[in-house]
C-alpha cells in the first residue's frame, strides 16, 4: 500500500511544484516581453508613417515637375509661334509654319481598338481531330 501511495504521490507533488514554478515564471518574465513587442510595434509604425510621408512628398514633387514641364512646353509653343510670325518671309510660309506647329495639338483622338468577334477563351490544351488519340494516350506521338 505504501508503494502504491508513493507511486501516485511523487508525480502529483512534482506536477503541483511544476505548475507553481511555471506560474511564478509566467508572472515575472512577461513584463519584459510586452515592452519589446511594444517597441517593435512603435518602430514599425514609425517606419510606416515615414514611408507614407515619402510617398506623399514623391507625388507632390512629381505633380510640381509635371506642371513645370507643361508650362515649359507651352512656353516653347509660344516661342515657336512668335518666331514663325516674326521670321517668316511671306504670309504663306507663316501660315504653313503655324499650321505645322498647331497640328500636334489638334490631332484627332485615336480610335479605340475593338475586341475580336470570336470570344472563345484560350485553350489550355492542344486541339485534336475527333478520332485521333489525345496527348495522354500511351501511343501518342509514337511512329507506328
């Protein structure tokens, strides 16, 4: 009887001591883990905010550069038109130069491409004749 009591008592006692030690460790150690996790979360949030600011700055500067490019293009167009007016020797040459200058701006819009009439989706297999062996046939591709 003592032997059977000892067989049950020792594992039970070890289990209780293990749970108590585990509980104490769990109460003392997690104080460091949330701080580390919080620091990582703050670091990721800071990097994300920085990235968002970079994206906004990039698109703002791109918009500014495109605006400058449009203004420069308009200035070039005006300069060419003024040069054509001042430097052309006769009215006919002046009209041809101005027409060529404004032809780029007055181009008709491109026509939209129409989709093909045959709306059959692409096949993921090779087509075959009705009574021909398919690609999975064991005699496919072999010469007789």
